[in-house]
C-alpha cells in the first residue's frame, strides 16, 4: 500500500496544475538544492525552504536530482570560488561572527565546496529561471497530456477510488 500511495502521489504531482512560472522557479531553486553538498544543515534548510514555497515540487526534486550529478563535475570550480570567498580578508570578521552562533557551524558554510556551490547556485538561479521559462511554456502542455494518458497514471488514479471504497466499508 505504501508503494502504491507513493506512486499515486508522484503521478498526481506530475500532472498538477502548476503555472509555467512555478515550474521554472522549481527548476531554478532545485538547482541550488542539487548543487549544495548534502549531509549538512544548509542543505536541509534549503530543501525545507524551497519545499515550503508555492512552486512545483516535482520540478524541484527533478532539478535537485539532476544538478546533484552536475555538482560533482563542478566541484573543482566551486572549491576555488568557495576558497576565494572564505579567505577574503575583508570578510574574515563576518565569518568568525557567523561561526560563533549556535547551529551555524552545522551548515558547514566554512567548507570551500559548500560555500562555492551555494554561491554558484544563487548566482545561476535567475539565469536558469529565465532560460527554462520559455522551454517550460513550450513543452509542458505536451508532457503533461502524455503523462495523463499513460495507462499507469490512469490506473493509479483509479486505484485511489478503490482504496477509498475499501476504507469506507
């Protein structure tokens, strides 16, 4: 039942009525989540933040998955960018002040790859949004209608009615 419910939620999320702007924003913000290394408080905060916004969750999760793989290729670049940001002498008092606060060290912002990935993700998010918006406007209707026509999707939505009838009895 858990697997069936999960698949049904995924299918419902894929055919959800999201605007093109919400889908493009989901891709852009999912990119930030995907680029930042996992296993720290910063990635959890980012995921919680973007999941609480009114944007397309499937777009967030798909983009985060995709950019998690891209992040591995960008590690040398993000390492260098993070090193420059963290060793900038004018920012040293700010980094010390930030590190002295509770829970902030768990974000691992002092890791060069984490900092560089965050910087790259934040800077690239607006261009990614602007680039994906026309693509989403062009291809989303066709993709959504294909997903709705798939037998698996129709079966999953039909299985929801059966489950409701069983729970009522």
